[in-house]
């Protein structure tokens, strides 16, 4: 990885972590939901893909919902597709309190982690248009993937890259400062008498004599 990419990842991690932290606090009063919907399909098929992000009540949830419907005729499919296309795009709403299911089952559930990855297949289903007229479809396949995690976990996980970056930056700064002062970069031992190598930890100085010249 190049340094530029590392810096970029660390910055994104910091921004996302801070945003999730802000949503966590805001979530004590209000939950936020963002839906991103896409429609597709051709012939006698219609597709709808929904990405859902919810934050509030101490939890963060992400879901991907995909419906694939096969109709008996291309006309029926076209009718439903035109309805679906009207509902595409990004919608944002602020809903009341908590998100995700509650109730403990496993250890993970008790800690606030939930998720599912399911596919259901239904034959002979009815699909309704916006005008509530009924269209009979041959088959509907729904793929559902979702995960709900506690806000603290979302903030902590997204903060990991920036925490690593900050720790690395702090260590480098300390090494630079020690080198400028003529101290061992590793243990901080005074190297002015022995500029080549640290008598304390054995680290060979890469900048011998810098300290003996005085500070810059
Ligand atoms: Zn040393």
C-alpha cells in the first residue's frame, strides 16, 4: 500500500467513525433512515434492489433487499417495472426510536449483534400496482441480507484504521524529536557520548552525530 492510500483510508475511517458517533448521540432522540432503491429487469421479469441504512436507539443497521419477480406475461412485468421506476432513488426519513429486533437468543444477540442472509422463493404470488390492482406473478425470489450492530461497535470498528494511523504518527514524531535531541530513537537514552550506537538497547543510529551538532 502506498502512503497516500494509507492516509486516505485513515481519513475516511476517521470521518465515518465521527459520523457514526454523531448518529449515536442523535439516536437517543431520533432514528435516521436512508433508503436507496433501484429497479430493473426486462422481458417478463422485474427487479427491485433496496439498500437500507438505519441508525438510532444505540444501534446501526444495514440491509440489502432484492426482489426478483417473474411474471406470466411481459405486459404484466412492464406494468410493475414502471411502478418500481417511480420509487427509485434516495429517500431519507427520520423515524421515531429504536431500530432492529430486540430480544435475546444467542450471546451475540444479547450483545446487540443481529443479522440474516436468507433467500425465499414463492410461486404463484400476487403483486400489486400503485393503483392497487392485482397482477399475478409466476415466481418471486427475495434475497435478504441485513446486519444490526450496537453503535459502540460500529464507532470502534471504523475508528481502528485512524487509531493505528494516529499511533504511528505519534511514534514517528517521538523518534524525530529524540533524534534531534541526540537521544536514542528507540529508548530515549542520551547518545551524545556514543553517537554511533545506543549502549542501552543496541540500536544503531541512522543519523550519527546529529545530536552533537546541537539542535537545528
Ligand atoms: Zn536505545
